C-alpha cells in the first residue's frame, strides 16, 4: 500500500454473526459496519476485527392511526428493512393519520 492512500476493508461475517468491533493500531473504532475505511494510510497499520453472535431487533411498524417511516439505520448491513442490529442506531418518523390526536407505538 502506498502511503497517503485510502484503504477500504470489507469483511463478511459467517451467518448469524455480526461485527463486534474494529481496532486500528490498538484503538477501537466507532464503526459496527462490515466496511472499515482508512482515509489516509500514513504508517504501518494493524487492523483487527472481532465478531459476535447476530442479534436483531424489530423496528416499529405502521399501525392503526399512525405511519412509521425509517429515516436511517446505522449500520445498514444486517437484517431486513424492518430490523436493526444490537447496538445499532435507527432513526424513524412517526406520523399520525388525519384526525388522530394520540396513539401508542409498540417498541
């Protein structure tokens, strides 16, 4: 690898596993995705990746009186559009139907 270049590492966990953590030169990265990008390779670099069993949670769905729209899932590597991995982040919008004042959203 040439110094100063961008490096993109992609891993594919075995079925039923997910990324637990990436470490670069002994420092844990803020990244749970299957892809790690080093923007500017500046030195000899040691990269480690650890895996853990896959745990998925359901994202709330639309119901009577309201609509749920998923805005973003981080990471977006696991499950289907209605699931988020453990320790992942999901942002969604809940919109009441016309004339509905309150509703209960099961999470």
